[in-house]
C-alpha cells in the first residue's frame, strides 16, 4: 500500500513541477519530510490536505455489478457471495455499492462514487468478485490508481460470477462502435472525393 510519494510522484499527483515543490519546501509553504539519508518525500495525508480533504477513517468497500436489469438474480447471488467472503475473511464492510450497467461504461453512478472516495483517501480496500465486475478493460490502470491512493483491490476471482454472455455483449458493443466509425470514415472519404471532383475543372 502506497502512503508516501517521492517529489516526482507527488508533483505528478497534484499537477506541480518538482522545482515548485522544492521552492515551497524552502519557503515553508509545503514542507517535505526527510528520510535518514536526507531525501525528500511526501505523505498521502499531505495530498489530502492539499486537495482540501481531511484524512478520513478508511473503510472496506464491496462493489458488485451486472450489465442489465434482467440479471438481478445474478446481482443478488454476487452480493451474497461477496458478503460471505468478507465475513469469512473477517473484513468489516463499511458500505456495499452496486451498479447495473456495462463494464465499458466508466460513468456508472456507484463506480464514480467509489473512485471519488478512493481519491479522497476514504477507502482502505475494495472487494470484488472478479476483475470485470469493476471494469471490463483497463483493470490494471484502476488498480494502480487505487494503490497510489492507499487502497488495495481484493479479487475473489469467482469465474461463475462473470457470465460469458456479458463478455459477448461488450465485445459486440466494441465491434459496433468501431464499425460505426469506419462507416463514418468511408462516408467522409466519399464526400471528400465528390467535393474534389466538383472543384476540379
């Protein structure tokens, strides 16, 4: 779990150059901590203070998701499995969040809420049934995002809770998206050729 940052990491986190952090350190605006070898470092609490948040009591959160309203039974089974896993593992759950929506949709209400809580330093651990319950693609990026904010993701890896039908639906969505773009590009090229031919004497 990452609770400290090098000047370069902290600067990237808050959108400031290392030179700026060094100047702030000298001026006492944002004092860096020092290691035994006199190297500067910053803490996650300093990050929370910088963005205007107080260090909160961290919670363990669970997150469940299915793609459509017709999968409510699957959602209930998933929630029950995650709950039993947390109880058996001795994990006290602060809140259980759930969404009905595609794993390709990063605007899911509770998913966005969860990521905002992680960014504010309010989440210690996220428990999910399978990687694709959080996101269909790009799980590693979100895992790093959580780690950088002092949060770990525990994956039960329950394959039975990740229906193949959902994967098929998401793949069809991707194919449709790219097909539409290709169709639009061909249409644009055709129109461009027509305009060139009309303009050519």
